[in-house]
C-alpha cells in the first residue's frame, strides 16, 4: 500500500474512533436523573453512627414560623402574639423511624400543648414538611422516598443540569435548568449525594424547600443543620437543628 493510500484509509478510521469517544467523554461527569435518585437512596440507606447502621433519628431544635403560619400556630397553641409581631419561634423535634415514618412536632414549653404534622389544622409549613421534607430524608431509599415525590411533582427525570446552592456548592439539578424557577426540580449535592433543594410548581403551586449544611457538629452527615420552607417566594418556616440522637427508641404510636 502506498503512503497516499494508507493515509486515505487510516485517517477516516482514526477520526471515526475519536468521534465515537466524544459523547462518552462529554457526558461522563453527568448522571441521569434515575441514577441520581438511586445514589441518594444509597447515601440515605447506608447512614451509620460509627459502625452501627442508623435505624432512627431524633432531631431537636427550633422552628420559626412567619406570617400567617405564625398566627395559625399561635392560635392552635393558645399563644398570644404581641401587636405587630409576625414571627413565632417554638421548640421543635423531628423524628424519623426507618423505613418511612416521620413526624415534626412543635411546642412552646416541654410540657405544653403540641402541634404536629399529623394535625389536620396545621400551618402550611408543617404541611410542606410532611409533603416534601419527610420523603426527601426517607431512609428507605431514593426510589421509595424522593422518587414518589418527583413523580407527584411532574419533574422531568431525563433533564439534568448543574447549578449552585448555598455557599456556592455545586448540585445536580433534575428537572430543568437552575434559572427555570417556573418548573419543578430536585437538587442533589454533587459531593455527598444528599438532597439540598426541592422546588414544587405542580398544580399551580409555588413551594420550595432548602436543606442546608450537612455534616455539622450538631447533626453529623445524617441531617441538614437548617431546613427552610418557602411559599409564594416568601420564607414561612425555618427549622434549625441543635442536637441529633441516632437509634433512639421511637414508638410507632407517635407517628
């Protein structure tokens, strides 16, 4: 074979081989939505306290309610807000029993009346905690927790981009581009595969949950330090964790 004919046959083959590698190289850093949901499930299922697998969590802290949520909680607990007061901070306990059980309860004092996510007449922020936070932090796995929520919110699992969350951390965004605030989306921290944001625009709603600061001294890697609940562009609830107790005895009756 002459040098000229060798060039004619070799170069197209080499070019084809190089081109065949481009799609894989370009997409190697990006997971599909289903793979991300699976990875979230693995991260939640394999939570450990030392070498002991976590089967329950009790997270104590404070919950601040704002606007109409503050008034509704105050009325339910028999608390009189001062004139012009628009926020109410209460003792809060979030309890998780794996698999699939979750409860948030609020109290003014340790022995006072409770307001929980089980109550029919509850502030919107507690309803959002039950609807969104509980499935996101479910220890059963990504497909039985976040996936059910994603399906109900109409999130497009085949659309995955990158965005930035608090402290400029990078997150995978399932469901649309970060700037598309009119679409439902599920945000997963790129480094730890934990849920960090959920935007729900289904059924004409405008709800958003932000899960902030995993791995703090108070909460370890099992639970975010802060959970913000937003409705119609305004923050209506803020849960701040102060102490976490893994593998405590939680009776089924409380759920």
